[in-house]
């Protein structure tokens, strides 16, 4: 559905976002899906993007709400429309921006899920015990150590070039969102795990599965794998983490690559790191994105006071030995 003119306009917008704004591939895919859905909806009303009005945008958002779409999804769709209408105005396709003054549904403020330090230690202990072979076990340890030591996004970790990891580096150069590079330091355990994996990888027999992989196009990646990309898929790493969580005695539903990224940031903040440094390490473009971790720390500090401060105990607050469900749920 949608008109040919709409399809051309959306393609031009996406090309500009990729070339001029350096938008990441996942962002471009989201823009495309959102705008095509709007175009299809307009087509059903015998309208097109060229004639988009503020009332149409508001009606479309009401339609999305009626479909039961989550608030975050509706907020993202409005953001996509805003980017497109601003582009159309700048390109001279239209004389106004119909979406600029529309108040969105906003996003629900959700605290990032994270893990305690002892839980991360449990994952690190379990990783070298997970795998059908020594090769898999050493690789798995390297994956978890790098993920926790650097706070990398899963897409950044699986697509890490092996050339960036040579020479026992103290720092890794990571290509992040929008093609932006950043440097992250490696801990001692992460460097040892990386060195162990590189040694095994480089000396893999030519007739072994790993040896055949690195002899081909997959050889450029630190974690080669069969498939079109040549490196481990993100989904495979997600499944692996859940298997390691089970071995470590942790609920696998609580463990994802992004949760370990949250743990990296939260534990740094608990250790006294400043937000600006954490922002740089995580590759956040906006400090506001990083500030959500302060809410996690605030909640933990509040629990610490309520459980251990003598005045809280005198005021009738239960102590740490009180295990009542009502107190735990506060």
C-alpha cells in the first residue's frame, strides 16, 4: 500500500539520514517501518504524505493507541514522523511542519534491570564451564569478560574486528552507533581472557570448524561464525548468556547482554565514577541517557538507610533481620 510518491519520499529521507546524520542501521529500519505504516494508513483514507496535516498525525496516533500499541512504540512513531516532516520542510517539499507542536505520549520511566556484583561473578565463574569443547569454553569466558569489562552493546561485541584486539591492548577501539568511535579500557581478567582466546583461535587446526571459519571471510572477526555476517549473531550471544545464567543458578529471564551493560554502568557509579566518564564509556550521545543509572543507585542508597540507619530503626522501621514480605516489597 502507500503511493509511489510516498515510497520515493521515504527512500530519500532514509538515504539522507544515512549519509548526513550517520543514523545506525537499526534506526533506519525503525524509521522505514514507522513511515510505511503511516503511509499505508493514509492510503486507506485516500491521502498521502505530501498532504499530511497536524489533524492527520493526531488521528494516526489515536489509531495506534486504539490498536493497543505500547506508549513507547507510539512515542517512537511520532519521533519518526517529526524527523520526516522536518526533513520535508528543509527540502522545500512543504511550507510547514505539521508535527512540530504535537505532544507525544512520552515514555514510561523504567529503571534499567541490572545484576548484583556477586551475580556477575557467578556468571564469570560459570562461563568457562559452559561449552561442548575447550574452544567454546575459552570463547565463552572471553565474551563475558569483555562484555562486563567494557559495557559494550551486543552489536559492538559480536562485530569486533580481530585486528582491534592484537598486541595485548590495554584499550579497545569500539565502533559504536552512527559510526562513532570510542576507547574503552580493559581489566586484567578481560585481557587474560582475550589473550587466551586469541592464542587458541590463531592456532586452531586448519581442518577444525574454527580453523575453516578463520580461513574464510569470517577470519576478520574476533568471534567468527558461519552465516552471512561472518560473526556470531546477537541472538546466539543472548541464548548463550541464558545458558550460562542457568549454570550459575541465576534466573535466565534476568540475564541479557544489555542487562550486563547496565551492570557495568551501575557498578562503576557505585564505585565512585562520575556520570560524564560513564557516558563516554557507554557511548551515549546524551548525558540524560546515562542519568537513569542514578535512579538505581538512589534506590539502593534509600534501602541502605532504611535497613541500617539507627534513627530509621528508632522510628519503627524494620531492621535487616525483618524478613516480612511487606518490608521487602517497598
